[in-house]
C-alpha cells in the first residue's frame, strides 16, 4: 500500500484529500506546512507528496526545491487553486500538477501515474 503525504495549510483540504485517498486504499499522512517537512519525510518515508503551492507561512515551490535536493526521486504533485505557478521556473521540478477541486478524479489519476512511474507499491 502506497503512503501519501498531503501538505496543505487548509484543514478542510487535508481532511478531504485524506478521506478520499484512504478510500482508494492509500495510507495517508498530513502536514499543515513546511515546518520540519524534510524531517517528516525522512521519518515517514512516503511514496508520494501532494504539495500545496500557496501556504500562509511557506512557498510550496521553495519546499519543492528542498524536497528535490534531498529526496530527488520522490514523486511530488503540486496542488494549487491557481495555475499562474507555471510561470515560475521552480515548478518544473514537480512530477505533476493539479488544480484544487472537490472532485479528486484528476488528483487520483495523477497519483496513480506518479506511483506507477516511480515503481512504488
């Protein structure tokens, strides 16, 4: 069973993603921001990270760079309410992007593709 780390500062998004992804059979853990995120990844050893770009205290694109520097082969899906992030060159380090929605069909599809590409269970 693949383990997914959802990083988002909005509690209702963390709950929604967690519930829906658990129903799909994933082991889901959440974080509300970038505080000690690299340490959390090291402890939890997730197979994939769903990362919000715009958080109150953290820039998800900067966190993405930190993740890439230390865990270069860990799949990361950027999740955002806006698609303007694509103008930022840092965003190219992500495996996939999804625009936030209460319909998680697209997110689930991208998770499956990223996990298959990485060879995760």
